[in-house]
C-alpha cells in the first residue's frame, strides 16, 4: 500500500560548507510540482542547485539540475520509492560552499537529505475499513461493548430502538463476533472504504 504526506516538511544540514535544504511536499496533481519548484526558487533564491524527484501514481520523475548525472535526482527518487511514497515531491536545494564533494559525496548528501526529511515527516497510509451495522438486545450491550473496546473497533453511531443498533468501523472483518456473542447479534456489512491512517504501511 502506498504512503502519503499531508503537509510540508523541511530538513537542513551543512556538509563541507555546502548548505543542503530538503523539502518534502504533498502533490494534488501530477503537474503541481512545477508550481512548487517555482515557489521554492523564490523562497530560496540564488541556490546553486534545485534537485528533485516526485512520484504521482505511475508517474515518476527526477532531475539532477546541473549536478553530475545520477548523483542527485535519481537517488532522491529511490528513497521515495523505498518508502512507498506516492503523490509527493522531494526537493533538495544546495548552496555550494566552495568545497567539491565528488560523485560519491554528492550521492550520499542527497540521499541523506531525502532520508532525513522523510524521517521528520508524518507519514500516512490507506487502510481498508469495514462498516458494520450490529443489532442486538439490550441485555447484550455490556458484552458487545467489551468486544468493541478489546478489539479497538470504532463506534460511529448508536441507536436505541426496540433493539440497540451499533454502526461501527473496523480494520478487519468481524467474522468472530457471532460466536463471541453466542449468536445473540445480527451483523450486516454496509460499506467498505479506505481511510488515511498515521504511520507507514508495512506492505
């Protein structure tokens, strides 16, 4: 499952007198990166290089912006892909400090910038959720509440009619609930949806 960022994050470090500023931004469209680049060039004027990579679904692009080929944009892109990030732009801006880093040094510097700004970011992933309607008699409420609390299932709504009706949201199917309630409950799956959940996807 892909991972996402919802806000902009920044990381700065100095390597052999060169200043590296890494910015991680969410993308709403595959072409929005152009506007972000223009904005960053105004925010950080007269930088030597604005190296970047972005991922938007199947579209992947990187740019070394004058650094030796393969030392900046592509390594940044590989870091984004390693973290399964989607709809995201990572720009690493360099102010040259007078000391050349060499191809290996440059590659390490740009990878470091991408890795560190991602480590600062709040990462989200999409998680499939199942929405259920649960109907049971009032005498069973305490047993049902215990199950929902133990299994960390979110309660969206409760209606008190002839029976009590719960609308709940679960990250897994509730196949075990009928046995848990000894058959004293009616379960209806009413929707499946995806929600953004904080944390990187394990997949």
